[in-house]
């Protein structure tokens, strides 16, 4: 049984858009109109743009949650390391502190340079 025919009137701009879209290979005017009507009648259907966006948003939310968890783990790990380091490292004698501070600043600057270099890599 053949599909029923439908005659309708469109604005010139809509007609031009429809003609332009149908010039692409494998795209027919009736397919464009049928897809548009399906989207209009079933906006939450499986083939709609909104559904595709909703799925992408869900994936991004999941990824964001994992990143947040990983960041919390990294932060807690660093905090525990610093706490352990401060607990286990004995204080320096007063006479050695200036030299140790200077060496510490130098090492820290080198460390930060290495971090900046690694972070800037693609």
C-alpha cells in the first residue's frame, strides 16, 4: 500500500531550507519532514536531538563525579603525606636553619619548574 500524499504550504524561507537540506546525498524531503514530525509528536523519543544531548550530559556528569572523587583522593593523599612528613621529620638545630631554608627554597623552585613543565605538556 503506498504512503498517503500530503500537500502543504510553507514560508519561502522554510521551503528554501528544506530544498537546501534535501540536496545532500541520501536525504529526501519526505524523510526530513517525517523526522521533524516525529520529533514534534514525540519530543522524548529515541531519535531526538534532546535525547542525544541528555545522554551526553549524563556521561559528562558521570565523568565529573569520577574526576571529583579522584581529586579528593589526591588531595587527601597529599595532606596525609604532609602530616606524616611533619610528624616524622625532626626539627633542625637553629644553627642549620638558614642554610636549610635557602636550600629548601632552591629545591622548591626547581620542583615547581618541573611541575610547570609537566603540566604544560600536551
